[in-house]
C-alpha cells in the first residue's frame, strides 16, 4: 500500500485519528503487518483522495492501455507528494502547456 507516501508530513497519529482508528492499527496497515478490510481501504482512499486501486498499487495485466494507466498512477503519486502550493503551480504549468500546444 502507498500509505506512507500519501501520508506526507502528517504523523501516523494524526491520520489514524482522522480515520477513527488507533495509531497502532494504522501503523500495522502502513507497514503491511496487517491488511485492512475493503471498507477500511475505501475509507482511506476517500481520505487521501485516491482510488482504491491506486492506494493498493493494483496493476492489471499488460496491455497498451495499461502503459497509460501506469504513467497516470506514477503522476498521481508524485502529485499527492507535492505541497498544496506546488500542486497549484503544477496545475498552472500544465494549463500553460495546454494553452501553447496549438502554437
């Protein structure tokens, strides 16, 4: 699972409190000591603003479409690692690229 990556600068205790669980339970999920139930996975995915597939690092069998999916998953992971300020900068940069794409 990508919990450590998604947690960013928050502590395990902060995330656990937000999710309504103990720090030890959350830590066990983050380290892979125990596996969360589907309902907990869904709750964590919603909390972090990602899909359950992204959270669980699900990678379907290869197809050309999966190359795009892998790139999107990689970009999403990097995006969620950015600070909110840098996320805004990135979105502005992307918009600038799109605006200039026709030139």
